[in-house]
C-alpha cells in the first residue's frame, strides 16, 4: 500500500486525512454555497461515510481526495481530488481534477494554487498524459479556476452529466482539458 504523498505549495499543504478533518469536511459539505452546483448538500451521516471512503482510497492508491491545509494556522481549507472519472461519457476513460473549498476560504486563490500543484503532481509523479475538469455550466467560479490553470475548453466536448436527470438545471456540463507538456514515453 503506497503512503500518502504530500504536495506543497507556498501557502498550502495537500496531505492525507486526520480524524479531525472529518468534522471540517462535514461542515464544508453542509454549506449551501458550497453545494449549490453539486446537486445536493450532504447530511452529516453521508459526509462522514464519504470521508471514510475517500480517505481509504487516497491511502490505498496514493492519489484521490487530499485535504488542503492552510500552512498559516494549519487550518482545513478544503479538498482537492485527482481520480478516474467515475462515470461513462464521450470523453471517458479519463483522469479528472476537482476542488472544493470551505466557504470562508473562497476568494483567496487557494483552489487555483492547490490545483496547479496537483496537476503538476498528476503529470510528473503519476505520469498522466491528460487531465480533465468539468463542471455545471452555471458554476462560473469553478470555470474560472479551470481558466486560471490554463485548461482549455472545446464547446464540442460539452456533455449532459448522467448523475442529473434530463431537464435538471445542473445537467449541462462543460469540459476542460490540460495536457502534459512532457514528451510521450517511447
Ligand atoms: C470552485 C471554488 C473552489 C473556487 O474557489 P475560489 O476561491 O473562487 O477560487 P480560487 O481559490 O482560485 O480564488 C480565486 C479568487 O481569489 C482571488 N484572490 C485573492 N487573493 C489571491 C491570491 N493571493 N492569489 C490568487 N487569487 C487571489 C482572485 O482574485 C479570485 O477572485 P475572483 O474569482 O473574485 O476573481 C469554490 O467556489 C468552491 O469550493 N465551490 C464549491 C464546490 C464546487 O463547486 N466545486 C467545483 C465542482 S466542479
């Protein structure tokens, strides 16, 4: 079983889970602004059991949902994920990056800073050739993170997310891509 790698940025540490993080994760996922474009807020019970699953996945795979901790004060900022896209679509199989910050930490550049380092980890340490990110068309903040990261969007890649029923306000999704700048292995 690989140990959980730590990813450092100037202001953040992306690290494995500690028991105390679960309470912060629960609070983050109960906030209506955080879950506005995710489909549902998580009940305490659902958030606790989700945390156990993603903690075990990170510890088993060496990538997954990292806790993003602010170095100054060692506060929980949110979580950053690298994973295989867990549903079928035109663009799958594919590897995905995603982000979720506690509401009180929005607007400080933490998501972009953490995601840039995670993307670099995906390309240099995991050897991934391409990473996608996607979000509901209404989620402009998340799209701005993708753009700040230099990810690119082709409108022809837009898709209907299978987790949302036809006609649901969040079903229409935009896809962004980032390519590794490394030469392909021969
Ligand atoms: C999506 C999400 C992570 C974006 O968070 P965010 O704080 O807006 O994004 P960043 O961390 O990149 O911060 C950028 C903002 O910080 C500002 N900022 C302040 N200080 C900064 C600094 N030192 N460096 C960089 N940016 C800074 C930027 O100007 C920018 O503000 P703006 O968007 O008003 O122009 C957050 O809204 C979130 O968690 N949403 C809920 C979950 C979600 O929807 N996830 C995506 C699902 S696909």
